[in-house]
């Protein structure tokens, strides 16, 4: 027995060399495990609480985003409707047309004016074209009117011809428009075709508009 061994103790408590007896059970490992579990649990609770706070403070943003998406959908749906003001186009009976002949064909203005009158247009002056247009219109026709006629009377009258040149004249008084017949003119477009074109002007096909940054 070693001199370091207390009296009456031996066996596993016998001290030999540099080995000392353990008087208490090994609790260090158990404490380490408990400490680790407690730390993980605490971290989990902190993370869960943080997520709850984030959700509370960002809930309004989610609702706003959802509302914005709904608004975008409604806006896109609204953009598929008919063009605003399209129904305000004048009817042929509300349009007074002066018919002028810029060609060398005799009686062309008169026959064309009669045909337009049968289609419901009001006929104003009928005769030869003014000097600045006489023998100078190589296309089908020139439609001339005040600035207010650009999106009203002129498009309606244009349905009666093939590819006319539409122009406005600054300072022009009155609402009447001029139809100046050119060298390429042969006859008015078929009445059924013209009627469909007027309907298309008043009720255009829906067009959807997509905005990327809603």
C-alpha cells in the first residue's frame, strides 16, 4: 500500500503512481449535456420570438402588397375596355362635306356628292378644287378640316374612301370638312365595308395593357 493511501482504504482507492482516487461520481459530462440542451432550447425560443415579431411588423406590408396586386389586376381589366370618347364620334348626318374635283374628269364631284348624300352625309359646296389642289392630288383624295375634326369628322369620312390623306388647317372656321378628289380616285368604298369601318371606330377591339411595375 502506498504511503499516500489513507488508512483503511485500498482496492480502487489505493493510490499508486500518479493516479488519484475519485471520491465523487462523474457529473461533468451530465452537466455539459444539460447545458447544451438548455442553450439549444433558448436559441430556439429566441428565433421563434424573432420570427413572430417580424411577422407582426411586416403584416401590413403583406396586406399592402396583396392590395397592390388586386389594384393591378383591376387596372389591367379596365384597360381592356373600349377607348374613352370613341362613342362620341359624329354620325354621317352630323358631318357637312364639301366635295371638290381636283382631276380632269368632268362631273366627278357631283356624282360623288350624290353618293355620299345617299349614305347620310350632309353635302355643302360641290365644284372644282381650289387652285392649290387643282391637278395636284395624285392619290385617292385629300380630306381637309379644322383641328377639331382630326379625331372626329375626318376619320368617319375616311371610311368612305381608300387610303385618303387626312389633314387639318390652322385657323379654319366652321365644322365642315372638304373632300378633294384626286387622280387615283375611282369610287367610294362599298357601303357595307364603310359601315363596318364606322362601327369599328365607335367600338374598337379591347386591348390589354400590361404594366411591369405594379
